C-alpha cells in the first residue's frame, strides 16, 4: 500500500516560481521509497494528463517533457521520502493539476528508461495539486 500527498501548488504570475513536493508513505515488504521511480504529470482543463518529469530511484537519471526543459527541475530526498518539482519561469500554459506518481523500479537493480515517461508505467497516484499561472 502506497500513499502520496502533494503540496505547494498555488497561483503565481507568469515568470514566477513554485515548488511542488510529494511525500511518499508505504506499507508492506519492499515498499520503501528508494525502490520506486517517481514521476510528475499534469492535466489541464479539457486536456489529457501528460508527462512532466521523472527520475529513478537515486535521482541521478531524469527525464523531462520538452515543454518544461530548462525551467523545471525534479529531485528527490530518499531520507525524507520526498520528491520535489521546482518550477521556474512559469507560463500560463503550465496551468494544470499536477500529480506525482510512483512506479516500482527495484532500486539499484532496476532499469529506468523512457518507458517511465508514460503514465501506464505508474501504479500509484497522489490527489493532485493545482497550479495556476496568470498572464
């Protein structure tokens, strides 16, 4: 059993910054944070949910959507069971509900590849955090 809780959303003007955090809690054998790859997705009104960023169990391999490269940074702190999404130079088109998600990777034995850029790779999801960017 895995639970994810996002925080840090809000309203910001274009060009501003926000930092989203997602805290992981797991119960059961093997459900420790460092066994999981983490992803951030977003869904704007009337649109499908899309990949934003993802990182492997250690955080040393990351992927980003082209639309956020150079502006967003994903990171994790395995000691605090937390994954963060630092969003800089925000644009109105970044307005969406942002979700964090987990996918079993198996820690160092896992293989983190571009499959993790697709929501089908993820098993558990947070409740979402609203981000609104005004022009």
